[in-house]
C-alpha cells in the first residue's frame, strides 16, 4: 500500500506535468510567466519627436505583435537607432518586455587603430555605448540613464559576450551591424527566447569589414521574403530621402553614392 509521501509525490508530478504542458503553449503565456526579471513599475515619460510618415511606419511595424526580428537598413541620419530605442521604451512601458539590451561588435575603424585602452572592461567599452546613452537621454524625461542601468532596465555589452545566454522578454538592439560578422549576427539571433524582440541595424555604406566578412546586407536580403515574414522576421529600409539629421548630410550621402 503506497504511503502518503508516495501519494504526494505522485500528485506533485502530475501537477508539474500540467504546468509544463500549459507553458508549452506560448499563446497562453503572460509576460509575468517568462520574464527573467520583474516588469517596469513606474512608466517612463517619452519625449515625442516630429516623426516623418516613414518613421511612423517603422514604429507601427516594430511594435506589432507579429514582429519578432527586424533587419533595418539605412544611411546615416535616418534615426535607425533612435527609433529602435523609442520602440524599446514604449514596450517597457507596456510591460511587454522587461529590459533593453544594446549590443555592438567591438570593431575599430578600418582606417586607424586605438591600440591598448586602459581601465576595466566596462571603461574600455564605454565609447561604444555612447550612441545608445545619447538616445535614451534624448527620449526619457523623468528618469536618469544611471537609474535605468542600476535597476537593470538597460544593459550594454559586446556581441561576443552574448554566447551561452538565453533572452526571454527582452528588447535587443544590435547596432552598427554592418560591422558584425555572420557568426556574430547568428549568435545574437539564436539567443532569442519567448517574448523577445530583436532589431538588427546597419548602414552598409559605413562598414569596416572587408569582402565576405560583412554579412549584414546578405542577411537583410535573405530574410526579405514571405516565408520569413510569416515566421515573424521582417526587413525595413530607409533611403537617403529619409535622412533627418540635416540637409547637408542628405546631400553628402546622395552624392557619395556616385563615388
């Protein structure tokens, strides 16, 4: 005759199986079920900028529940990074994601080398994070970047630190992806777990990689099909006509295409 302990054990196993079966159905999950950290408690005030229609189209596509991964191509000054950070903050406020992760490949300019940089790993990489921090300071009006980082709402690190990680309920931005190799982009994409969104941003005109080492454009083309779209992977392209930084930059980018 089984003991009460055995009965409890059997009951516990049955309960665990039911819970496991319910978790397999991702459609029945709420953000609380898969977040790796608690959702944001106090909403961030976002400064609304004078977006163009193309930028509004990007935000609509980026915030869609159907979008899991988006490859974004465009020249300098088209607000690729700013728009991605904006969408990340929007989803933080909606509690659709728990935090924003900003990644870059630690690639120096092909024209010059910085050489040895003193300091800790964080200090060595701080220069790579400046674009992300600038965008946050521009968009968030009621909370300091330091506080967001202290609370774990934002994190920044090189792509090669991502190996072995698994990301649930996160908003991931891989910036300057024209300088990321195929292996690095694949590393980022294959970290994605339940409820995460990932944005791969690149400007092919500014790549510091040579030949086949540059993978961004090829991946952009690879995933620009209906099969990828049905899997939640899409592409979005800005052109020189969408440059908002200045009329001078718009002229330069347009002219340099002839070079």
